[in-house]
C-alpha cells in the first residue's frame, strides 16, 4: 500500500468517525439534522483525495506519513479485490432491479403510478433519475389509510432524493468494505432517512402510535425476497417505532451542550484531518543529501570570474 492510499485510509476513517459521532450527538428529536450531518459525511468522503493538507513548519505539528517506508502491495491488492467484488455485487443487484421492474405490473393508486411486484417485501422506492415506487401484490388488500401512509412514506424518499444518496452510500460501502466507520456512517443516514419518512407518513393520516402498529403488523407478515442496497429498505424497526411513539424532550441546557460538542468535534476533527500529510522518508538521509548536493552543483555558475 503506497502513501496515497495510506493517507486516504486514515482520512476516510477519521472523517467517517467524526461525522458519525457528530450525527449521534444531535438530539434524537431532530432526525432531519442527523440525516443532514450524515449526508455531509457521506458526500465529503468523495472529496477526501482532493483536500489539501495544512502547511506544516515543525515535526510535531502534524501526522507525517513517510512516502518510501509505507510499502505493502498485498494490502493494496486486497483492498482493490474487495472493492471489485462489492462493485460486482452492486451490478448484479442493478440487473435484478431491471428484471424486477420488467416483471412488475403498473397500476394507479390514489392517482399515483406504482409498480406491483411479488419480489418486494413491502413498499419501497428505488431509482435516481426516474424514481419508482414499488408495492407488494397484496397491497390491493390493504386499507385505504395503510396505502395512503405507505405512499406518503415513499414520496418523502423521492423528495429527499434518497435514491441518489443510497446509491452513493452503496458505492462507498463497496469501496471502503473494510472500514467499519464508513459502514456505521451510512447506516446512520439510512436509519434517520427512514425516521424522517415515518414522521411524514404519519402526519395528518393517522396517529404515530397507529402508524407504529402498522409497521409492526407489516413486519410480522410473510415476505419474499427483497433487493437490498438500491432500495430504500426498512431497517432497525424497533428503534423506528420507539422514535415514533416516544418523544423525549431534553432541557435547553442539555441541547446546548450537545450542539457545543458537535461544533467542537467538527473543528477538532477538521484540524486533525488537515494535519495528515506526506513527508519524505527520514530513514535515508544519505540519499537526500546526495540529491541536494547534485542540485547545488547543477545550479552553480561554472564561470564565477565572469562579470
């Protein structure tokens, strides 16, 4: 593993850890803020290779990664192999999604075009440029309130552009397959997105408790295969129902402390990330001195006595 990939691995782990912890420090009654914090972390991971390091003037002011001593080619190949396997998995699921869309039959529910399929476990949304809403075939037997709540939930996914964000998160999971901090950050985004859609679905249609019972009843039913990362799927159902039913209000002082911790964590983490830099190998001063002497000779004037 060369110095570039080593620095990228360090920065990715640090970046994902910072925004993952910062997202969880945001009060639970603000799922949209938690989701936004996680999204900043997810999209910021794509900019890490282009983020410059701060200029350092001393050996103790930053974390130096020697360029010549970091040489583990087997780790680079292992990383690449895992990323290729993850990419092939995403490609396979994309092909499955195409077949699922072709097999599904279209219908109109509440004035909205939806796809009915036997290969989905429940209401879900997929797609980026052309988002599609899928319902299971048994949805025709649901009550009008249940169908309305399901459609409101999936339409909120469309408004939040979760098709694009989930695709980006799935690619990050494939690239950083070995990094638990990246996986945790993506999970936080997915969970908070579901909570945001749950709140929108229950608003004005039914009470939060009724919507929680609806989710629980759906989870207890018999389901078939579900296509995973490209769909906006259900996750952490117990926590979602608890967030719906139980609203814990914190004191103003506690909320202020939380936001102060978030700000301090972001500032400290940003400085630490910018401090990671590459430096020449310090274990070979002889080679460095020889190169410096050769450069001085090339720059010297061969005719010093000339005016």
